[in-house]
C-alpha cells in the first residue's frame, strides 16, 4: 500500500501554471476539485474532476481522478486514469508519478523504483526526490517478510541486501521528510544488528571450540616432544578441522536466528 496520504498529493506541487488556464468555467471547476483533493474531500474532488474532464481535454483532470481512486485503494482503476493522462501528454511528470504509485500499490515497488531512478534519479527537484525516497521505502517494506501481527522482519540474505541498499539510497536522496530519513536510519541499524554473528547455543559452542583447540594443541605438543612430525601435522589438521565444523554448526548471524524464531508466525514470505 502507499506509504501515506502525502504520497497521493505531493506531486501537485509540480502542477504547471498553464494547467489551470483555459475557459473560466472548467478552470474554476478544476481549481475547486484540486482544493478538495488536497483537503481530503474525495467525493467533492471526484465530482469536480469528472465535470472538468467533460468540459475539456486535460491530462490533469485524469490525474486528479486517478488520485481519488488511488486514495480509495482502487489502484487498477487509478492506473487506467494515469495512463489516459500520459496518452494525452507523454511527458507529463504527474501522470508518470501516478503510474509509479499505482505500481507500488500493486506490490511492485522494486519495478517502480527502478523506473523512477531511470527517469528522475539525478533530478535536484525536491518533489521528485521525495517520490524516489518514498518508493525505496516501499521497496524495503515489500521485500521483507511479515508476521501475523503485521511486523516486518528480515528472513533472508537477499532481504538484508535490498534493505541496506534501499536505506542508503533514501539517506543519499537527502529529502526533507523526517519520517523517511529516520526510517532509513533505523533500517540500517536493523541491518547492522542482523549481520552480527553469535554462537547458538553459546555455552555449548564455546566449550566445544575450546575443546577442539585444546585437543589439537595436545597432539601438537605430544608430537613435538616425541619428534613425531606426522602427529604434529595431525594435531594441526584435527584442531583446525574440528574448529571449522563447530563454527559452521554453531555460529550464525542474528537475522537467521530471528527468522527461525519467528518461522511459525510468518504469514507472508518476502524476497
């Protein structure tokens, strides 16, 4: 789903002056519909945009109708309206952003982010950078697994990598939205914690590791005192081999342990 209501209306800052030009009647209807949309009066906004679209052929009326539909969760119908706006004006940025939003709502935030990066990745415009950051935030949400209580959790190495990349890109975009920036910082913290190694179970693993090293050292010492090179080599190989097996068996990253603990509570698997 969309990150917030702000995602629906933020793009209206990009509305060019010539969009409100034209006959006074349709222009006044459009202005009223836009004001209603920004205020969250969706029924009034829909009626106004539909009426304006009947009186003129403007892509912005279609974008407005699409925004109302998107706000109501009807992303397929919204996508058709945005596509209609883009058909009238292929270079229309607001229509393109609307299509990206509909794509996010459909569950393809990664595809939307890739497309926005391709078109607007180097733009200095704060509105476009906001949409890039917001879409990357949606990527980090959609890629993670979800528990029955709607908590997002990292349960794979792929998720860990994508979340780190998304968070770093959000911070790099340097948007004014504090929620996005703080969320990215917290996500990076989660990634760092997830990558830490731990012994599980700690007591047994450490004891076995000490035992393996000790056994190898004993054989090395005995072989050295006896002048038995083969015994020394055996001690080195045995100690290191046992230690390797213990590390593989008992040393795990935090995200794996948490994923195992929550396995029975996962209702939607991520990437």
